[in-house]
């Protein structure tokens, strides 16, 4: 499982010009799944996301988590996180899990995030052409892979 996390002042996801999810201060999480991902990957990733210290404390040091600041999370499924550009100029997504595997993983991931965060986690629409609008805060952007936890 791979995610790109962006600390945001606000973020929204639209499909066909209709906003389907939005948050204020918090994290935008783009999530991709590969064929070998399991529930253990989800559990590890959820724990990292909700407890990672990405928000400033009173001294301006990134020492607080999204939970600590009462922030929100919006999650968007993004299979292109598994793009391979090893050969040629056209990306290959052969490592990305197909929809029948990744859709239930994404749903479970969002459920687990909501439980850990203690509030609903809005999403985009799985498989749809989405437009994401955000105000990146910092900017703070991280990429995390459950198979290579660094």
C-alpha cells in the first residue's frame, strides 16, 4: 500500500463538478493498493497516518498529530501511485491492484481511518474521474509505502 499525504488547510474532491467530499484543516490522503496488500498493510498505514506528527505545536515544531489538533482526513483512491516508468514513456500500472481487490481494501482503509480518527472520513468516488482542490499547508507532503516502512 502506498499513500501520499498532504497537510492541508482545506481540500475537496469533485466529480462532474459536484463536490463529493471536503474537509478543513487536516490531511489529504491519496491511497494506492497493489495485488499483495493485506489487512496488515491497512492497519500499519492507518496507525501511521493518524499518529504521525505533522502539525506545529506552540513552539512551531511539527510535534502534533492530526488527532492532537482535531483535524480531518479526506481519502482518495489513486491507482497511479503504482506507476512504473521503467520502460519507455508510457506508465505501466501492472503492480496496481484491480478494482475488485482495491475497492474493498480502500473501503476498509477508510473505515479504519474513521474509527482511529473518531470522525467520518470523506472520500472521492472510487474509479471516477475526480478533481481535487486543496490548499497545501507548509507545504508538507510525504510518501509512505507499507512494504518499505522507513
